[in-house]
């Protein structure tokens, strides 16, 4: 797949192909554990081979703040059904516009109805800036720690 269409970078060039997922009957506690284990902010909710919805950290926080029991409530009760999505050939700036308009941070990537990846707002920002933000952060972290320790009271 090409990484540019008409000079614009496309989702296929920035998406993460490995998607953390869980079934709709999983408990909220199991979803929270899956998010933490995978170190991601969103889970695809899979009903067999089809994506049934998505659940984000925000969804879990909202559910818990509303008093749902994390060991009894099921993911299907809080998931976003029929989530917005992008395709591998969609331009990065179009996906970012969708995220900003909908106030969301993750979009599933579907190719002919099949889940093939996920893209985050961080992935899109890095692509539009033309930078690897994670590597830059990791490289600057030791310096930031040294600077913090050098401060009075640090």
C-alpha cells in the first residue's frame, strides 16, 4: 500500500496494525486490565471477526463514575457501537479532522469491513509534524530528569 495519495500522507503509513481487543461480554475490570497490559488507550470490541464497537479509557472512567460495578458490568453496556472509522487510504489530515470534530482520540482502521489497525491522535500529530514523538520524548527524558534533580528541592 502506498504511503501517499495526491501528495498527502495516508493512514496506512501511520496506523498500528496490532489492535488490542476484547469480547463484548468481558467485564469492565477485564477491559481495564487489557488496556493496562497492552499499554493502549482503546480496545476494539470484537464479536467474532467483526468489530462491534470500541471502549476507551474515558469510557471506563465515565462508567465507574456513574457507579457501575467493574466486576459485574459488561463492556457491551458502555462501548461505542458502530464507531467512526477510517480506511488505510484515507489522508491523515482527514482522519485528524474527524477526531477533532468528534472529540475522540482513536479511530479503528477498516479495509473492506475488516479491522486492520487503529490510529491515535498522537500517531496523526506525529505524522503531520513529520517527527517520531515517542523517540524524541524517550531521548529527552534523561535530560529532563537531570534538570529536575538539579533544581533546588529536586
